């Protein structure tokens, strides 16, 4: 498997995470000092609270997505180690963060580091407490039922120049849960629009998909050649 990663983007966003978090802490501490030493300066202390909280939220947002060690892309690389050379895994170069192309088809890998229980009912994935976690800058499940079609459309447009066909390329998406403590309670009868897969089962899932031959090897090679342009940039 060929792996192409935008290391510059990773480093830049990790720096943003660190700088935003530290800046938020400094402003919050400054606001506390103002409120204690100058109790009449309510406006300044409130502004410090507002901007400190804002920077802290930005820092947590970037830390959740870019500050993990090992990083999300490294975990995916390890989980898919052993796939043959017909696969190309591209991180942070395409309109979606993690794109896999190969005999199993074109896949958007949508990662989550959540714990707890995930269900799919009445057309929506659900995770208890996600709204509370989002308020405090923690990762939440969000609305993949709305987000994934948009991600798929972006990749279809991104790859359209490769082929002359008017029919959009069949691009699929999968929710990939990185934390082994996650519990997936998905009833197939509910017909979820995308599979929900634990990271350690992702390679097995892709190998089963490849046996169904969802995409011709000719298309696989064309897409791999298209993605290879980013290998020069990453090098």
C-alpha cells in the first residue's frame, strides 16, 4: 500500500493547536488577575473571559483533530498495514482528510475517537452526550447522515477530471471508530447509508469489499496515478 501524507499541514495545524491553547490559558489567567486586583474593571475581565474561552475552544478543536499521538493518520496506516500495492492511502491532500483507493473501491474514511455507544435509529447515528461534549470543545458524533453525502460529492468532483464519463464515480464513505472502547449497536434493518466500523476490523472489511469488485482495476490505476502527484509534494 502506498501512503501519501501532507506532513506540512499536520505540523502547521499542530502548532495552531498549541498556540491557541496557550493563548487561551494566558488570557483567562489575565482575566482572573484583573477581576481580583481591579474589581471595578468588569468589562475587561468579561472580555478576557470571552476571548480566553474562544482561543481555548479553538485549541481544543485543533488538538482533537491534529494533536493526538499517535496521530489519526498513523493509526489508520497501522490498521491497514498489509494491503497490497494496488491501494493508495492519501492523508490531508484531497478535499477529505483520509481517502483510500484500491480494489475495494474509493473510500472516504471518516474517523472518530469517541467512546461509549453508537446507534443508528430513524435515519440518524446517535451518541449519548455528544451535544454536551461539543459545547466544551470535545469531539462529537455530529451529523454524519448530512455530512457524508457532502464529502462524497466533493471527492466525485475532485476525481471527475480523470474520467470522461458523465456518470459520477461511485465513491463510498465509512465511519471509522478509532477507540477500542466504542460499542457499535447498528441494526442492519435500519439501512444505514454508510458502514460503521471499528478500526481493527477495517482491513478485513475492505478485503471483503474487494472480492465484490466494485471498481475496475483500470480505474484503480488511473486514480492511483492521479493521487501520485501529491507524493512528489510530500517528498
